[in-house]
């Protein structure tokens, strides 16, 4: 078993605080949700801060909070998933190349444009010289990092792994994807995205970290049992088949699933699969969703894993995420199902350790 | 002692670089000792007047023809390079057998950058280049290749800068060892872009002439482009036919030193090599030769040579960098050099480190400078060092059946 023995979550919601698990959620009136950022100067040198890009600060702070939660200073390995990585700096550098006609271009944005610099920054700040990996594959980025972390622990190669899902939304990315219909109308109330019945979703971002070990501690939240990714299913029947196979591989059936966490994002063009599952496989299962809180982004499933871990630990489902009122008592198994534009589909199975 | 038990074999491979298309053209180039680095002709850049690079000598239109792609919507140069070599590496393989769990793992640094840098302003202002908007991420080529080949299993993309492809190869091997896959196409692809050319130029680490790795007077690296894939198979799957070598070891470490530079003490790269040796169950003295990362930059070569000294002492095996042949192809370099390492074993050859003249003051070690025919290339270690201090070592071994 792989245990979640520490976690942290910087998101558009007040998720940094350990108490009040999603009891006070923020209602936004915009189709682009951004993180509530901590005061970085509380724990970072001002000179270092000035040099760091926003995504590096988000990743660095997220890693720090997670390690604090796990009472650990130096992780044994680092696995990061990021869909867009440090692309903002690449864009800054691209515009600079054009503006300066390829002459005398300041190199600083280029230095922080490699996606791996999020994980490298964490290695530098913690002094972790071991395994250091960055996955950047659309909506599989976080799941790939999780699978890698689980292999490292199952192979007994490392004692613990710091796992992160980190992405930022910024204006240029938002505007380009908005032009091809990714996002719903401006001024939308994030808490109403499912009832608005529009095309497009709301953009989001987050920096969510987990400290994984193969032994439980007094701080253990939950156990990650399994993760699976699959691409381009033909229809929801094929998705059902994959889910049933995934559960049977873990000696479970649908009735063993106490809560299903769904990646519903309010886009009527892509949410149909979830609603089909809700009236078939999960008709008698407590259903919850989360993207109205953090927005949609390529590593949003990390937010879902964070939420699932706390649902298990606190044995409580926050009202704001409930889709139905099927009873869920003695929550032992939570299944997360997310899909991105019907291309990248993923499943994660999280369980209680009691 | 082996820490993971299943063995992993390389059953076929494919490559495209400035040396040519396909394994044979690349082998011919290495044997002739002719560098593929020259004037920049394909990429439109002001820097073509002052810099050289290892470009693949085909236009995008020619690459589309070679790749056989019918729909090229949103397809970048990196995807075309990747698809061509992915087809070469899988030409004799039935990829659609549902009983064989098949995946693809690609390493890339820039992926679709060649299109993004041309069209970013259009993305924001008009609809003329909308087909490329969704390829503004690093999984685009992987998904195009997977869809074209019909690989429906596990797919992912690694971006750890210049060690990306080596890490993709390592990850694929680990998934086979963990019995998560039976077969996996691993490697990398990167096309030359204005962003990378200007970025490395701004960092002042590009040599305007062909690079000279491990030379006292080295002035920097040359960029290149290319792609390579290996088809890795489990022991169970591969014994039915003829594997070309075994991937016996791998290791990854991080310098925890600087966002771009390598730690000059070589500790990180030494650790990666030691981890690879430990995984393979081999001793340092078993290594026949090293395909060094050897970019020709001041910092890389010093860190790497010190790492080699830490692991091998003054008794290091033959080593050479093939970067003067291909240029530094960034995220795909580890895959190109994996192919070269395997060619060393298959043909019992150690490839020369072109352009080396003067020994570095910091070390007694000097690279091989001529093509060495050898009867004893059994284990080849290949290093890849990336931005952010990410170090990966792979060990390829001659088949022992």
C-alpha cells in the first residue's frame, strides 16, 4: 500500500488552512480562477523571490507546505506533473526574440522556461539530490507522476516521494484557448457551472502536493491503491468497461465504491459521459465534483486527490461538492474519474487505512 | 545486486538526425567520421548568418511525404521527425495485438515550439493558425505518434530538458520491470527552434564552429535536431525472436545546485552512473565504453569528466561524445545516443570524439579521437545531463543468452 502521509493545496479556494475543509468556499464571477497565493516573503528570501517566476513560487511553496505537514525536511525523491509547466516564461522569451529581432535578448526568462525547473527548484531548496522527474503530458501529467512515485515506493527504491501537480493559468494561454471555445462566458458564477448549460468551462490553476510513503504514520490521510490512464474511448460503454476492469483488478466492484469524484467542468460538449455514468454505473453511488472550486486545468486531478484524501480522513463530504444525496457512511473507497475533452481519461482509487 | 528482477530487451530501433534518415545512414555517418553539423537552411532565423547547427536536411513538406501522414492538422516538425522514426522502430511489429500491453513514452524539450514561435501572435489575433493552438503543450507529438501507429495503451511525455529521452527510456524499462507493460516505444524528438537557438545564444554557450567536447579550448555547444525510438520488450515477449541488446541499468539524480548549470564537482552525474551500475549488477570495470553527454560547453564537460573520475578513477574506459556529429538535439539527445550506444555493441565499434585536440587542464582523461574497431564492446554506458541538474545514465549490454 502507498500512503498519503502529508499534503498541501494552493488553489483558488482557501485550501491552505488545514481546518474548515471546504466549509467556506469562494464564489467568483469570472471564467478564470486564480490561486489564493501565500505571502511568499514569510518563508523566502526577497532576492530569491524577485528572480523566481510565479509558477516556481507556486511549486516551491506547495512543496514546502506539504513537507511541513509531513514533518519532513528532505524528501527522498521528487515527481512533478505539469501540463503547461513554465510555458509563460517561454512566451515572454518568444516575444522578446521577435521584438529584439534576434539580437541581444535578455536570457533570464529562458533560464526558467524548462518545465523541469519546478522540480529542480524544489531539489535545490530541500537539498534532495535523488530521483527527480517531470511529466508533461496534457491531462495525464499528474497521473504519470503518481504512477512513477508508486513504482519507486513499491520497488523499495525510495523511502518517500514528494509528488506534485502544478499548473498556472495566465492571460496569453487563457486568451488563445478562449478563442477556440475552451471557456464559457465572462462573469460566470463558478458555483453555477453545472446548471448554466453552456459550452466551455472555467479556467483554473493549482499547486497540490502529497508526501507518499509505503508505511503509514500518525499523520496518514489515506492510501492510494491504483491509478490508470486511457485515451480516446469510443463511447461511455467503453469507459464503463475500463472502470469495471480497473475495479476488478483491485478486487472491488461498483458497490464497494462509497464516493465517486467526477471531473465535471460544466462544458455541455464534454460532460455527457459523466452524466451517462451517473445514471448507469454510479446510479446508487454518492457523486461529487470539484472543478467549480479550482477551475479546469491539466493537473486538476491533483485537487481531486487532495479532496478525496480529506473526505476519507474526516469522513465528511462538503456540501459544496455534492451532486446527489445517496448516503455515504463509513467512507472507505473513493474513485476519481476525470477526462479532458474526451481524449485523456484517468482513474485513481483512494482508500481508508483504518 | 539487481533491485528489480524482470529483464528488459531492445528489439528494434529507429533514428533521424543530421547524419541522415534511418539506422543505416546514421551508422554510415559515424563510421565515415563526417559531422552532420553545417549551415542552418531549414529554420528561418537571423542567426543562420552567424551560427551552424545539426539540422535534419529535409523541409517539413518533405518530412510529411516521408512520414506518409495523410492529415497533418496541427502537426509540428518534432511530431513528423518522431513519427518517421517510430515507424522505423516498429516496422516489423504487430502493434494491435490486444494481449500485449503496449505503451509509448516520449522525451522532449521543445516539442511544438517551431509552430508556437511562428504563430503565437496569430493565436491571439486571428483564426489563421487555430489548428496549432491545441498543440501548445508537450504531449502533442506523443499523441500524434500513438494515434498514427495505433498504440492505445499507456502514453506519457517527460520533460526534464536534455535528459528527457534518457528518462523516457528509463521509465519505459521500469514499467516493464514492474509488469505494467509488455512492450513500450521509448525515445524522444526535438526540432530546431528559434527559441532554443536564441536562448542558448543568449546564455553564450554556442560555439560558432563545430563543437569540441572535452577539449581545453572548447567554446560551447552546437544545437541539432532529431528523433530516435527504441522498442523495449519484456523477457517473456522478446525471447521469441532476436533482441538486439539488453537495457540492463539506469539511474537518475539531481545536482540540487542551480536551475541551469551542472554542479562542477560532478557528484550528481557520478551518482547517476553508480545507480545504473548498481541496477545492472555490473562493476565499473565491466563498462566497455561511455557515450558521454559531452556537449562541448565549459560547465557540462567539466562536471561530466569529474563524475567519470569519481566512478572510474584514472582507469576510465574509452569514452567519447558524438555531439560533434549531430549537435545537441536537447530532449531527444539521450535517445539518439542510446541508438549510437547500441550500434557500438552491434558492430563492435567505439565512435570518435571529433575535433578533440588538447587535453583539459583539470583531468588526465582524454576521449577517443578515432574510430576504434574492438572485439570487446559488451557494456556501453550513456550519460544525459539536463538543465536543472537532472542526470541520467543508461547501460546497454550485449545479449547473453
